[in-house]
């Protein structure tokens, strides 16, 4: 029996809900703890425990991430009205844990697909993953809106702390209108830019950034200017690594992306990132193969899968069925976090383990053992056997 790989500093482990909580335990038991003397600081972000602690556990887990630097998170339920009925013990419609964690860590979300040769992306020129870097604060997600019933004038006024005022006429109309005022903060845009450049250096990829500054000269123009000024501090490192920072208009970026080979980071404003990440992930194959990592401007990392708790499968599981839920993005959340811990703590064995587990997962799929969501997407002629989640994880464990 070989000895297990030791860790120095604990990973922040954020457990979650439903089907992904079931997979979480399986992944730990079968793929990680047989090989690694796993050190984690455990936070139960399952809905019941969040409720029991009045959501303090979510805050504590984010604070722990600030302290230790690396977290791995399971998908969690964001309660809505339907969930309030499903879980009558809930004392409040708790906020999305991801939103709470993001607000505390203040970062950018990077999403990249895991690609397989047997599943061709819809865009046939794509050879390498495209990473979407989505700014996760402000714009239309934090806007003030109005619908008016009569003719009138709208004026946008800013009142400075020192008492100065700045005003601009939005529109004077002779009938009812709809209005929206959105904002972003200089600090948030700056940290978005820094996170993108730091992630580019980490992953050795170019950065493309796109906005609509020809139309939105002040607002989007400010994003562009902030990126340019923040880039100054990274320029030498980019040059050394042969990397490029490239700015273009969003419509031009869209046209270039679909003609590209992939293999770069596409930095997007909040709304663009929301829309483009779904386009990119579905064009690459499946939501269940999308990795996601939140990177804070001061270099803290939180790894997760991009998908949710897969509720429909969970109810079939509770019914005694063995579902074929795809655990790949959750496995990669663990490997991403363990690899980062290894890198920060100078533990080459831990990094090596993370790479091996990723390779074993990919090899299992390449050899034809797939979960049901992927089996329908493979190229003609590729022979796939559909495995349930347990069989699939066992097949990976056997390779390990
Ligand atoms: P979802 O859990 O991502 O699932 C939507 C559908 O996508 C599933 O029903 C399934 O389709 C397919 N799917 C997603 N992941 C899969 C996987 N790993 N393997 C196989 N199929 C997969 O999204 P949802 O149903 O909208 O949300 C469920 C709960 O998750 C909600 O309470 C939501 O708040 C939460 N959520 C959490 C996060 C997060 O924590 N980051 C993100 C999104 C949603 P079929 O049923 O057709 O097989
Ligand atoms: Mg969306």
C-alpha cells in the first residue's frame, strides 16, 4: 500500500445540496481520500444548515476562503417561492450563496468547458476551450428602472459628497416612456481587469476584452480606459510569456470568436458574460462539462461546477433510482482546488495527483464510458456505453 499524499494547509470545503451533494461524497470517498490525506475546513452550505445558522455559515465559509486562499464549492439551492413551500422550515428566502461569496471575495468568474475529441463543438473551428471571464458586479443587474405614464423629462443627477452636482438630460418625451439607470464602480472595474490579467498569466492565455465604446462613449469607454491603465502593471509579464491583450468592439469580438481556434480568455461585461457563457458552453457540448472559478483581485480562488444541483435527478435518486448524473465538472472543481493548493504550498505530488485524476476522468470518457447527457452528443462511429454516476466514478477509480 502506497502512502497517501500529505497536505499542508486546508482547503475550504463548501458542501451543497441535492444530487450534487450525493456526488460530492462519492467523489471524496472513491477518488480523493484513498490517495490524499485530505485536509479541509468543512462548511455545510446545504440549505437546511444555512437556514439553521441564519446563513452565517455562508459568510464564515467566504471568510475562511479569504484566510486560506482556496475553496471548493458544491452546487447549492438558491431558494425561491417554490423552495419555500418545499422546505417549510425555512425562516427566510436566503440569498444566493454564490452572490454572498462573490460580494465578500469581490472577484471575476472564469468559466471554461472541458473538451473531448469524441464530442465536436457546434462551431467546427474551435480546437481549444474558450474561457469566459464575466464581470460579476453591476450594470443592468443593479439598475434603477422606471415606467412613466405621461409626457415629461428625465434628468440624471449625481450629487457629490462635497456637494457638487452633475446633471444630464436623459430624454424629454411627448408621451410615456421607459427608463433605466445603471452603474458600476471604478474599484470593481479595476479589480475585474486585474483578475483577468492575473488569470491570463496563470493559465498562459491571451486576453480579449470587448465592449461597445463607440456607442457608450463614457460608460463603456471608461471600462476600456481602466483595462488599458491596469494592463500597464502586467505588460512586462505578458511580453515575457508571449501573451497578448487585445481590445475590440463586442460585435467584432463575436464575429472573431466564431472564426477562432479558441484557447483565449474572453473578458465580458456582466450582461455580455451572462449571455456569451451560455452560448459558449452549449456550443461546446454540455453544461455538465463547464468548470467555473471565482478569482478575487488579491488572488483567492473558489472552484465549482457551473451547473446547479440537478434537482430532477435528485428526486429520481430519492425514489431509489441510480441516475446517470455527470460528475465531471464537480471532479474538476476538486482537482482545480487541489492543484492550486499544491502550487501555493509547493506540493508537487498534490499537483501531480490533480493532473492524474483529470487524466483518468478524460481517459474513462475517451474509452467509451460516458454519462447519459454526453452519450447522445458523440460523433457517429464512437461507441459509447452509458454508465450511471456510481459506475462512472468506479471506472475512474479503477484507472486511478
Ligand atoms: P441544473 O441543476 O443545472 O439542472 C438543469 C438541467 O440540466 C438538469 O435537469 C439536467 O437535465 C441538466 N444537467 C445539469 N447538470 C447536469 C449534470 N451534472 N449531469 C446531467 N445533467 C445535468 O439547473 P436548475 O434545475 O435550473 O437548478 C436546480 C437548482 O440548482 C436550483 O435550486 C438553483 O438555485 C441551483 N443552482 C445552483 C447553482 C450553483 O450553486 N452554482 C447554479 C445554478 C443553479 P435533464 O433533467 O434533462 O437530465
Ligand atoms: Mg445566465
